[in-house]
C-alpha cells in the first residue's frame, strides 16, 4: 500500500506545492509526540506482568467508551475562528487545549502548526477563487461584446446580399486596413463603423446592447455619453503579432507614425472585419479553456488538502489515544476552502457557455476541449523500445564485423566511404543521440515533477512521453545501422558504386517524406509541431517567440555539425558526385565555402533575432544582453572557419580571443541566467535557494561538466596531428556528440529554473490575452 505522503506528492499541482498542507512536517511532529510518550508508557514495568492485565485492559476500554467518550469529543480541544487584526474579512483558526496531555508541549506545537496550515490553505484558496471569479466576469463581458459584433457583421452580410441583387455597386463602409490592427505598442484597431441610415435599422438592437455596456463604435473624439451619463468606451481589438503579416503591419505602422509625427488622427477610425472577429473568438475560446482548467486545479487543491487533514488527524488520534479528529474536522469542513461552492458553480457556468457558443450545443464536443483525455501509456511501446534496442546492438555488431572483413577503412577505400556514407549516417546518428538525450530529459522532468508540458504549452494528450522518444530514437538507429549493413553487403556483391552509394540519399528522402506525411501515423501531432517550430525559427523575428521556439533554437546551436553534414549531403547528391565520385566539386567550390559560413552563422543568427523580437515585445534589456551572447558566438564561429582555411598566427590569435570571450559570455549566461545559479546570498553555497535535486554536489558537478564541454573548441584550434583521415572524421563526430550531450544536460537545469520561477509565482494556468479593451487604457 502506497503511503499517503507519496500519493500526495504524486497528485499535487507542482506549481502550487508550497500552498499545499505540509504533510511531511506535520507527520514529523506526530512522531515527536509518539516518542515523548514512550518513557511514560514503560514506567509501570516495575510492577511486573499479571495474568489479569488483559481483563483490566478490556474493562478500562469499556468504561472509557461508556462514560468518557462523549466528554472527550468536546473537552480535548477547542477550535476557534476569529478575524485577523488589520484585516476586515480574513478569518483565521486557533486551537486551544482544553484537556491536559502528558506531552502537552508537543501537542500544542502540533496544533499550532496545524492551524497555520489550515489558515494558509484557506488564504490561498480564497485568493485564487477571487482571481478566477474576476477572470470569469471579464470573459463574460468579452463574450457579450463578441456576440454583439458577430450579430452586426451577420446583419451587414445579409444587407450586402440584398443590395447586390438591386445594384452592382457595393458600399465599402465596413472595410479593414492592416494599419494598427495588431497587438503592439499602439497597434490595435479601434472598433468603429459608419453605417448608413438604412443599415441602422438592422443593427439597432446589437448596437443598443453594446451601448448599454458603455461601448460605442465611435472614435474617442466623437463619442458621447450613455443614458446614465457615463462616457462611451471606444473599444479596440488586440490581436497578437504572432504571424509575419501582423508583425510587418505593426512595425510599418509604428515607423510611419514616428516619421510623420502624427500618431492617430481624430476621425472615423479603423473598421472591423470578419477575420478580426474570428481571431477574437479563438482567443476568447482559449481563455475559457484555461479558466476551466484553473478551476479544475483549484477543485483538486481543495479535495487533496481535505484528505491530508483527515489523514494527519487520524495519525494524531492513533498516537495520542485521544479522539480529537472529529472536533477539528468539523472546523475544517466549516472553513472556506471546503464550504465555498463558487468554484463548482463557475465550472458549471463555463461548461454551459462553452457548449452553447463554441461547440454548437454539443456537450461531448465541448468536453473534448475542456477535459482532454490523457493518452494512456502502452506497454507495447516499452516492448518495442527493448526490441529495437536489441536489434540496434546486433546490427551494429554485424556492421563492425563486415567493415573489418571488407577492409572498408583501408587507405585505398576510406576516402570513398567517408565521403559517401559518413555525412548522411552521421546526421541520423547525431539526431538520434539528441532524441535520446531529450528522452532522458523527459524522464528526469517527470521524476522531479517539472511540468514541461505547461512550460512548452504542449497538449498533454498529444505530447511525447519519454518512452515514445526512446522508441523514435531506437527505431531511427536500427534503420540507420540496417541501411549501413545493407550498403556494405551490396558493395561486397560487386554492385555498381553509383547504385550502392544512392542508398544514403534514398534513406534521407524517405525520412523527409515520413516527417511531412499527412497520414495520422507515427506521431503526426509531434511531427507537425516540430515543423511549425522550425518554421517559426527560420522566419525569426517575424513570429512571436514562445518558450518552445527559443528552446528549440538553442538546440540548433548545438547541431551545427549536423547542418554542415546536411550541406555536404545535399551538394553530393545534387551535383551527381555519387555517380562520378568527384568529391572536389563540393569541397573547392566557392558557393560551398560561402555556405559553410552561412550555416555556421544561421543558428546563432536565428537565436539573436528571437532575442531582438522578445526585446521589441517586452522591452526587457536582458534580451539585448542575451542577443550579444549569440553575436559573440557568431564572430567566434566565423573566425574558426577562416582559421581552418588560412592557418597563420594572426587568425590563430583572433580565434583564441573571440572564442575565449564567447565562452566566458556563454558560461556566465548558462550559470546565472539560464540555470539561476551563482547566487552569492543563497543558503546553498553559490547555488540558489530552491533546489529540486536533493544532492547539492550534483549541481557543482554539472557546472564543472558544462564548463569543460564548453571549451571543446580548443581541439579545433590545436588539432590532432599524425592521424588518418578516418580518425580525424571520427574525432569530429565525437566532439559533435559531446556538444549534443552537453545540450541535453543543459536542458534539464534550464527547465528546472523555469519551473521554479512558475512555482514562486504560483503560476499553473496560462494567461491568455483578451481581444477587446478600452482605448483609454493606452494612456
């Protein structure tokens, strides 16, 4: 049977961990009570043991139950509630010991801590409940505005259909322009309209409903007052700049206003269209989903804490041989986090609203959004992981044996083999290694209760589990080694080199086809999510940068050798070198050399552009400092490539200086910013106050390992002399693998720090931006 402390640890909300009942601390206090009772229980041993002792014991129990049981319930403890000083509404609980205990000091401490935990739970629950209720009221107002606007647009559409039948000319009074239509510093479109007198009769009801809420479609200069005398609000639609079109529109609008020094002229203003309303509807729907999820978490919080109080009071009764749990549990059940039913009512209200307005009155469809089903883990995945791991080991052993027997690495054939097979298969080897490290990360994040799905904003129903990642990794490696074995067998059977050397290219094309395959096979949601993230990275800074975007871009900075191998492979097959075996085409060409610089720069450039975009969106100078780190890495990478082609003392000095500066910059950012370590005032020496791993030495070892692997560039400067071509390529592959391992090691601590930031702010629900806001809020 699983202990409740472990069960509570497994079920609690990680971001709200500090707000839960500290069950372990209370259990320690109960143990202290138990220890303090032991000497007094053994003090009667001097009188010896009598055969009548069992009879006396039973008689005492019966008399206690008949005469003293009812009194104990009311006389042992007395729980009182009162209003905290300097607070009008905050109610706190205090317990007084009515009956003296043999270990009174320990019991008093136990109930004092129990009161503290009860007050803490009540206060947190009340705070979160108020937060969600306010959010619910705001969403109701947003939804009402959305429904009124949709009514206006539907009437306008109907009117246009009628007017088309009478005249070929269509009024253009409801047009939309991109300027200021997106979310930014001043990039939000004012909702306004200039309907004609005939159009007013069709939209009077909707507009009147908006005006009753103080909302008008007039510009700030021309708006009047409602019947109650309150000024009408000029509403705006804030659509986030998360696409290139919206980003370009926002930037050009801002530059135009700066150039002409004439921000927004007073006049009819911007107009609404159906596309903006659809974006607003999507944002409000997502906000309702997050609100419902937050309410569910708060409901779980209440139930788990109630069970914790029941369990710990039962332990106290058992240790103290008293019946104090019943009277204290009455106070717990009267407390706010149990007696309040506002959360349940709001959940029912959200279900009703969502079903009616976003699911076409289909309750089953609505529940798919509000309560997505968790994907069940299958033992078949574990079975196939073990199967493909065994296949990989067996095939790799066969490959090593065949390579030795065929003399594939002999001086006469090593050049051909390394130019044809090595680049393609090393791409998949590095990719599989990265997947393996990511699987290890997922396993560690799950073990340490780091909510990576919430941080990356993944759907729990479709996100990869660590077993799935290991399955993809082992499948890839088995296929890669199988293709390598097939390649050697065909070469040994005297097939044409042009035919045999096409196998790596065919394997690469098959992998790309599998990645973009539209069929719902082989983790399609994950594949399409990966493609979408890569698109966002390549198009930086046009797309809004999310956590998963810059996290993936950081992974690409560690896969520059993989990108270089992809360049070599593309050149090899596109130039037809696999038929002619003229490798100089891809090595000596000017375009190839220039592409080597571009590919070495690209991951750092993408990451720098992401930092620039985040600075533009958030106005945080730290993002500019982070961009400087990637710029220094670009300079160091360019210097190393130039030194590889022009080995002289000048470029050697430039490489050393730029690489040292970039490495120190990167190490500082790793330890201080990304990992949150090196805090001189921390209670943990040079670490941080909150640590997820219990062993502090693990952090010191990780810092040392990260520093050592960061300076692997020294090998590219010093180089190993007197080694063969094959050995030099293997050394390059080893260094690339070490960088992938370092990145996988870095990933855990990066997400640990992000998770602790969420815990410190009790942030367990995503805050979805809302589309409608008052134009006066711009200030």
